[in-house]
C-alpha cells in the first residue's frame, strides 16, 4: 500500500513540476490547490468518512488514555453527543489540559479528568473506588490506553509493561467496574486492540518476557490478549446486558510510536498525511459505542466501522480461557 501511495504522490509532484516548467500553471496557489485536491482524493480512497447522529444525553463514559491520540478524539466526540465523560489518565496535568481543550471547543461539555495509572494495581483500585463514590451509572468503558514497543520495563506489580498496561491493567479495571456496568445495563466495554494481534502469540512459558524481550512481540502479545479478553468477557456477561467489542482503529497518526526508532519512524513521518487522524482513528470505537446492540456481535472484532475476522490466533477459545485464568491468578482475583 505504501508503495502505491508513494508512486501516486510522486506522480502528483512530477506533474506539478512539468506543468510549472512549461508555464501551464503560473500561480503557485493554483499549483498547491491542485496538489491538495489530488492528495485528498488519494487519501479518501482508503480512509472513509463515518458519522452518526446518535445522542448520549444521560449516559456516562470512561475513556482510558484520553489525554491524547485516539482516546482524546473519542472523549471529545462522546462529550459532543451529551455524554458525561471521565478522562482516565496517568498524568493528571495532561488530562486537565485535554479537559480544557475539549471544554473550550464544546460549550457545556461534561468532562472530568481522573488519575488512573494502569501500570499500578493500587492506582486502578483507587480509581475504581473513586468512580463508585461519585458515579451512579456507567454505560461505556473504553479501554483505549496503550503503550507500544517500549524498552523493557515492568509495572509497579512486576508485570512486563506492555502486557501489564494494555491487557492486565484493563482486565483488572473492567473486573472492578463490572458491577456498575451491570447495574447500568445496557452497557458496553470496548477494548482497543490492533490488527497487529495477527503476529501475536500468548507466550505462557514466559508471559513477562523475563528470559527474552522483544518490544514488538510483547506489543503483539498484548493486542492479541485484548481480543481474547473481549471474546471471553462477552461469554461471561451474556444475558447481563453488558456487551464487549474489540477494535482495530487503523493506522493512526498519534504519539504511539514514540518508542519506535528508524527506519519505521522515518516512514511514519514521511507518510503521516496518509495515516488516519486521531478523529478518524476514533471512528470504529465510536461505531461500537453508538450502533444499536442488535446490529453488533458481542465478543466481535471491528475494523473500519464493520465487523471483521480476527487472525486465527484471535479465535482460539482454549487460549482465551487459559489467559483469563492466568490473568486472574496474577491479579489475585476470582472472576468466573
Ligand atoms: N496509532 C495507531 O496506529 C494504532 C494502531 C492500532 C492500535 N492502536 C491502539 O490504540 C490505542 C490508543 O493509542 P494511540 O495511538 O492513541 O496512542 P497515544 O497517542 O500514544 O495514546 C496512548 C494513551 O495511553 C496512555 N497510557 C500509556 N500508558 C499508560 C498507563 N500506564 N496508564 C494510563 N494511561 C496510559 C498515554 O498516556 P501518556 O500521554 O501519559 O503517555 C496516552 O494517553 C492503543 O491501545 C493502541 O495500541 C493504535
């Protein structure tokens, strides 16, 4: 795909040069207009616009990692629809800044910043306790926060960072908030995964990569875990009015690649125009949040605002059950 984009955009630039040299196009403004239109056309070939007019008055949502990227775009959209939105972030200063941005853009937005560090079980407990103390209902839990391809490190509780934040932290948070979700039914849990799950494997022999660490393998393992968790959660909550969806947001121009070094970093910057914006990255998360439940499949995997097939490893119910049991064991919880 990148090759096609590269060829197309190079051709636009060559054509522009050719016309300018022969005096066909004299005005630089006109040249830049043509280039922008052509680039927009190329972009719209593979990034489709999506919108919905569903309102969310009286609904409450939590979005993890909502100070930036897809999470912030999701929180803003939900707030625009009238929902009360809690931005659950590890850095409360960044979270307050995001609240400030959203309220400046959306008059009367009901948004609030709360501290949640998914790399610390104590912080997750305190966050959940705080939610039970202040909220009567919770309709949407959007498990969005993520860390990708970071150097080896562990969470406060000793889990490998990517597994800890992306999977175990959200698993624990969902466990703690499930009573409120059930009480507020119909309610939904949306786990932001990735198509990178296809390269993942749950390495039960060395789940925390203590013997050998590979940053991409650890990321793909955690994103596969998101899908297996969603699948199993949908079974456990069947008949309770709580549904669960896993989402691939697309390739989105966010800060996620902060730990990724060249040549991928160079490619990412070069083609950033052709990546989804955070707002476009939020489309499928919003699609799963707003589409009538009867039109969605609980436990399903969604990409580009439609149900999609996971890779085979994402449909392995045996691994999903084992991961569930191992996650409960690590967190010291009973969740049947
Ligand atoms: N961007 C893509 O192309 C892409 C593709 C597929 C899937 N995804 C998934 O989309 C989700 C959102 O990513 P993004 O692209 O929006 O990335 P991002 O811009 O880097 O945002 C990630 C968010 O997660 C937060 N976070 C990281 N560690 C945390 C922790 N310990 N506790 C609480 N929050 C924490 C970050 O907080 P700080 O700002 O404080 O670091 C940030 O708010 C992730 O789950 C990612 O795996 C993204």
